């Protein structure tokens, strides 16, 4: 998986969504993740929370 900028990515191998923070080409940190197996309302809540961090 190529991480270019901060944001939510789909990790198809782990079956989860991941929120990555990219400070530089060398410094990339997975700050949060959530499993695809959770109910959609939990995933939506998580997406809203992590995208609020970006703004």
C-alpha cells in the first residue's frame, strides 16, 4: 500500500480502514484503524472523527 498524504486508506490485506498521518516522506504513522467487520454506523462515526482531525 502506498501512503502519499495524510488520510484514510483501505487496507485490503488486513480488511480494515486506516488513518495515516504523513509528516514527510520518511515519517508516516498509522494513527488509527477500524475493522471492516464492525457495523456501518460505527465505521461512519470513526470516519467522521478522523476526518475532523484533518481540518
